[in-house]
C-alpha cells in the first residue's frame, strides 16, 4: 500500500506536527483538533490505510509497539493512573477521515459511553 495522506508528509517532516514520540516504526503527535485535554495520534510509519489492511501474521509486532507507545505516552502525559481511551476509526461508518491507520489516545477527562 502506498497511498499518501497528510500523515505521510508529517512522517517525512514536510509539514510540522507537535511530535511527542518517534521510533523507527512509529510516530506520535498531538491531534490538531483535540477532543480531550490529551489527544495524541499514534501512527505506523508504513502506510496501512485502514484496519482492514492489518494482518495479524504480518503486523502483530507493529500493533504491539503501538500499544506500548500508547502506554508510554499515557505515563508521559500523566493520564495513565486515571485511565484513557484508545480509538481506531475504520472507514465511513467508523468516522475515519485520514486513510493512514492511526490510534487516537484520549485522556485527561471522563469519557462517555456509548460514543457518538
Ligand atoms: P480520523 O477521523 O480517525 O481519521 O482522525 C483523523 C484525525 O487527524 C482527526 O482527529 C484530525 O483532527 C487529525 N488531523 C488531521 N490533520 C492533522 C494534522 N495536520 N496534524 C495533527 N492532526 C491532524
């Protein structure tokens, strides 16, 4: 998969982002339109447009690293103890706008259920 989105430009540092974590495989940066006091996007550097392109046999380590990074950032942002929410939107009904797989890390306030 090689579809480019604005996130590819952020990965290549062609457009600015408030980056909070970077490794060889993962980038995390603050959402430009935060929905909570802490709202960070955790993305793989390879392009997987949606959850539907994720294969356990190929991407298990990458997904594991995304969860590790979420936990690390939650501690860094001081939201780990009170709890947080991880969201991955998929396609139209899931409310996905950017077709580059990303995990939203949301925290710093009480979340509601069911989500909108
Ligand atoms: P989704 O609706 O799950 O595809 O989420 C896409 C998210 O990307 C939204 O929360 C946007 O606010 C966020 N976003 C879009 N462009 C940027 C950008 N340039 N920098 C940071 N976040 C962005």
